[in-house]
């Protein structure tokens, strides 16, 4: 049961293609789990194309046309929502995650943030936004932290709670800059979630502050 969704502004930016790539990937993954947002996304796309049809045609010169055609030829398969072909909601790992991971969770290069929290960065091609998997051992917490920008989170396995609520597989959470929180995994199993940050994370507990330069190094 999905209880936490992206807001309409974010869905609208996703549907119109203006969301940064890493955030767009995170939102695509939520669509794998959430029929309600898939429907909204479809409606926004239909609305967008109806508005596009109403635009009056513009004259373009040959060089612009050639540039556009060349870019279409170069275009790689975009990192967008893909149906898993079996209804989506029962699939443990959406196809997009499998594509970014190139293997299993165990094959990734995990770094310890603490004894019970590990992080593995994945490449999306977006240089401005960090896209990473966080693995929190059952019952453990990510140290209290703030971030300078937006933090998007999507739960892939298990679940966690923070000061604002409880989140399970497929739930999408957006935190603004300076909102402090301490995510804690449920007691029964490890939690794996995706975190997308548009500015480096900052731990507010003194004992974790030494980790901050490491994270900035990782983000560069
Ligand atoms: Zn949703």
C-alpha cells in the first residue's frame, strides 16, 4: 500500500521533462509501484500534448533542423519509467534500477557511513544530483542530518520511519533544505532505499561530522 506520493508540481515537471535527470529517475521508479501517479502522469502528458497542438508552427532554418535531427540520432534510450510487464507493484526491483545497478545488491561497491548504514552511488549521468542507494540494517538509523538542497527518497526494500511518518516499498518522500530528520529502519529487516540529493548531506551530530568531508569528496 503506497501512502506517500510526489506532489502535483513535481509530477508536472516530470511529465513535461523539465525535472533534473536523477530526480526524474527517482520519480519514474515511484510510478513502477503507484497506479494512482501513473494515471496522473498520463493525464498530464495528454494535457501537455493538447497544449502543444495548439501552438502555431514556427519557421526554422536548415542549420537548426540539422542540429535537432542529429540530436535525435544521438539520443540514447532515456532513463524513464518502464513497465515491468507483470503489473509493476509486485516486482521487487523495477527494470530501471536493474539497469542502473548492473547486477545484484551484493555486487555493488558499498561504503560504510557507520557500522549499520552503507551507501553506494549509482551513475545516472546527472552531475548536479547525487543518486545513491542507502542500506540501513534492521532497526538502525541514518544519523540526524540536514541538506542544503532537496532530498528525494524512494523505498525499494523493507521500510523506515522518521519524525514525520512511516514509509514502505514504493513510498516517495521529499524533504526540503534544513528539515532535520533521522530515518530508522524497521526492526524486522534491512531497508534499502534510493536517495537523490541536489547538495551534499550534512550530519548534525558532532560524532558524524568527520564523515562530511568524505561525502563531499564522493559527490565531486
Ligand atoms: Zn504515487
